[in-house]
C-alpha cells in the first residue's frame, strides 16, 4: 500500500497558452495502491487487454455488472484507477466537471518540458467552451446535415467498388474507407494519407508497446505540424485551416493550442466510427432476421442507430477527482483517477433491461457511447449520420450477407473496442 501524497491540484492553473503538466500522481501495479483503498475493492479486471476480455469484449463488459462491485479499484501495469460501471454513477461523474476534471485524460506520451493539452478534451470550463465554439458550428446537427449528400455518395461509390465480388473484408473495404475519407475531407487533409494515418492511429490506440506508440505518435506530430504550417500559409475550407487561423477573444491561437486541437481531432476521428461499424456489421452478419427488421422499418432508422450505439459503444472516459468524495459508501480521494466504463454502463440492467438484447423499441434513455456533459463527443452527430447512411446504402445493395465460413473473429486490444477483421460473403 502506498501512502497517498495529495497533489497541489487546488493551485494548478490550467493555461492552454502556457501549458504545464498537472501534478497528478500515477500509480501502477499491485505495489502502488493508495492506503485509503479497501483491499476488498482492489481488482484486476483485465479490461482492454486480457484474453478473457478479448474473447468477447461487449459480453465481458456486460458481465462486469455482476462480476465486479459497481465501484472498484483496478490495478494494471499501466495505470491504476477507480472503475465505475453503474449508469447513474457515470452520469454523476460526467455531469460534474468541477469535481471530476479532464487532467491528463489522454494517455499519449508528451514531453513534460514542452507540454501541450489535447484540446478540447483536456481543457475544462470555462475555457473549454471557447475552443468548442470554433468548431461546433460545423459539427452540430445542422452543420453535419450539410454533409449528408457527400457522405451518401461516398458510401455508394465505395460499395459499388466491391458489390460484384460477392465477398470482402468489411474493415478494409468499407468500415475504414467511409469514415476516414469523410474525416479527411472535413479536415482538409489529403486522401492519399488515409492508410498511413490509420496505421499510426492503429498503433497508438491498440498497441501496449510504449516505444512503438511513441514512434507512431512522433511521426503523426511531424506530419500534423507540417500540415498546420501549410494551412496557415494557404488557408482553405477545412477544419485544420479553420483552427490554424482561428481567434479567441481577439487573439490568434498559439502554436501549441492549434497543434493540441488538430492532434486531438485527428486521434478522436480516425478509429472510433471505424470500430463501431465493424462491431455492428459483425452483429448484422450473424443476425439475418434483424437485418430484415432494419430493412422493414425505414422510418425508425434514428432509433435503430441509437440502440446499436448503446449495444456496441467502443470507448471509455477518465477523470481526476478534485476533492474527497464518497460514492456508494466508497471513499474516493482528491487526486485519484476515475474511469467511467461507458460500454459497461450501457449494459446496466437497472436502466436497460436485458442489456445484451438489441431492442429497437427500448424506452428512450441517455446512452453513454459519446459521454454526456461538457466533454460530450464533438463528433457524435457526424458518427450518427455516417452509421445511418452506411446502414441505408449497404442494405439497399447487400441485404443478405454472412460471416465467411471458417473465419475466426479476433478483437483488437486497446482503448477502442472492435474486431480486427470481419470477412463477409453474400
Ligand atoms: C462512434 C464514434 C465515436 C465515439 C464512440 C466517440 C466517443 C467519444 C467519447 C466517449 C468522448 C469523451 C471523452 C472524454 O470524456 O474524455 C469523445 C470526445 C470527443 N470526440 Fe468522439 N467519438 C466518436 C467519434 C468522433 C469523431 C468522428 C470525432 C471527430 C470528428 C470525434 C471527436 C471528439 C472530440 C473532439 C472529443 C472531445 C470533446 C470535448 O472534450 O469537448 N469523435 N468521443
């Protein structure tokens, strides 16, 4: 047990113009457990990397509702943290940005002497809103609606390219090209970088080798810095250009602000929709009767998408606690890290009865795929639009399909959950 040293978080100034690494203690492994953690709440749940998790990740996260206490202290070689699985507790954390702050929320390695924040994720209110205001007009429902035609045509073109083959690996044929090419268009980044970007992001999100992650991130940093310089010199209509030339309260964003902002969008936008599509198409291929149900209910497409996002949410949120607090009788101390296990909260049977069942007629409840509160996902409306169009255009052209006989489905380890390949035949 480690005696807890309280970090000087009260005096920490979160200044994106002069970013300083926050002094949050990091505990890792069984020898670094703060003394206030009761031994009976210390667990190693194996989330993200263990063979038990990787055998069937969503079923595993559903089972966490009864296999683990609702709040427990998870111990891993990477970073120990409280894990919360109840829907109500996750909502409480995510809706109280004053108590649970987004310090060091992103795990990617940064030079402490040349620190930057991942914006907007690691900037809390009141500054957070100023950054979101720059991009929200593009990513709000009305902004995303203007992209509908482009996304639909892109989906049709991609499917037309392989529909005659009678088979494909869904991930590389459609799951990746659709959201990544749309994202590159929105950002104003070149389409020919698609596979290189995905390769770097894949290592950063799914590898557990720190040297490999640092190498991939280093390459992305060099590329993005070059792209930002180019957009400053030659502005265009893309989001990189918008951020590079944006102003807050009459001043241009600093180089570190621009970089941290573009870099976070790059990380947030590349892997998440891709993994979501892969999970959903695996389920569709295994459930032809449910495919027919989707085809038969065209007017219900929005609630169909919402239920699939609940059943197949792919990622997690972490926070740092700013004051001692008790939740369900558990003492959580200032400086502790908390992780909301969002996919597990989406399987909370008190909110979603028969949680593993895909039920398009569930009563409407807040789903946690994109979190809620100030840091709720900026790309949520884009992701919903892409899923909707993908379902509509795919099922028009390929209404009957199944997993290729003999294919073994393996899931990728890491912070975005999804199958490594989904071979399909029709
Ligand atoms: C199905 C797809 C997606 C899922 C499941 C997802 C999930 C999430 C989650 C859980 C968060 C909260 C992180 C936190 O609380 O610390 C988040 C934040 C964010 N996401 Fe997404 N995301 C998706 C797609 C996208 C896309 C396509 C983009 C970019 C175009 C994007 C950009 C962002 C940004 C910028 C934030 C930070 C928001 C803030 O802190 O204000 N996301 N996302």
